[in-house]
C-alpha cells in the first residue's frame, strides 16, 4: 500500500522477482479469494467508511507492506504523475489550496471523497494512517521508506524476508528499468541520483519551499519518525533529533553492527 508515486509498483515487482511463488499477491483488481484492498487507499478512511472491505485480508492472514516517501520529493513526483489527484496539481497555486481525493477508499464502494487543506495535509494523513491498519485487523504491517528501497534494496529485501519468514534467494535481484510503464517513471540509476543529490528540491521556487515547510510544521512528528529532514535549513523550522532518528541513521549506514531487525509499534522495520 501507499500513496500514488511512493514506490508501490517497485516493491511489488521486487517482491515477486526475489520471492516468487512463496507469495500470493492480493489486489483490489482481482476477483475471488485474493481480492484485496486498493493499494492507494487510506486505512483511516477505510475504518471510518467501509471497514468490512478488509475482512478477506483478515481471514486470509495477509501481511501488508506500506510505502512512505519524503514529502518534498513526493510533491514533485505527484505533480508529474498525479493519477487520481490531477485536479490538485493544476495552476500556479497548486501547493497552497485545498485538495480533494475522489476515492480515498478505492473503487467499487460507496465511500465519499475527502478534502484536505492542501497536498501536504493529504500526504500526512495517508502517511500517518498506516499505523491504523492493525485496527482493521491486519496481522502484520511493514512500513518502508521509498528512499531505503532505492538506496539499500538488498538490506530491505533481507529485512522483509526475516520479518515474513521467507526463504532468501542466493542473490538479491534488482530492478534497473522503471517499475511501471506510465507516469514518466525513472529507472534505478536516475532514482538513485534524484534521491542522493536531492534534485527534486531544485524544482521548488524558494518561496514555495518555505511555504511547504511551513505547512509541514504541523506534522513534525511524522517527519521525525521517518527521518525526513529536508526542511531543517529552511526558515525557523523546529528541529528535534530523537532516539528514533538516531536509530534510523544507524540502520541506514551501519547495518552490520546492528541486531536482527524487528517491527516496532507502528510496523516500521527497526534494529
């Protein structure tokens, strides 16, 4: 699961490539026994509007991998490939006006559209909502950062295999070409460069960056939890380096000295 443009196609492709027939994919587009949730749905909206939609997954003991992405990077990607959010990215004021998600619970149900103050608020509500999946009765939820999947794919696949008790392949296979054929998707080399050099920041005008970071102040807890700190040099944005941030930093840059990964209270893989 994950918002549009957070790497849901990439994680699906990598899971299939490396774990193959050990897995059964559930998707809302399927019929019968493996019909699942819409991968871009908001779990909190599901709980409030159509909670019964998750019953097949609960009975099937399905695990969910939820993808999250740096908000500034996501904003530029969703502007390029908005999908259901097309009405939210048109015009010069696209960063500073309300945004309506027409199908927060996916298609084929009677759930109502939901409107947010801006795209940042929509991102925050979706990102925070993955902690609600257990309230739907889902047995196991693994939350991954898109950036970790691109930068450290072997480690991420190893941690997923450990958590889901999957047999590891002799060698982790990577996906170098775009994981989807739509949305002007990037291949692995371009994605690595975009993340490591933070090229998406150059797509914001300076005043736009300050405005977005101002909007993100209300969601600082989410930013700290996932170690998203692009706003730290912008204006007077408050900065708190928590133990969780330090643990995340060690997890990314000092894998071999850490213990086996574990799922924390929100489902994130930690060490």
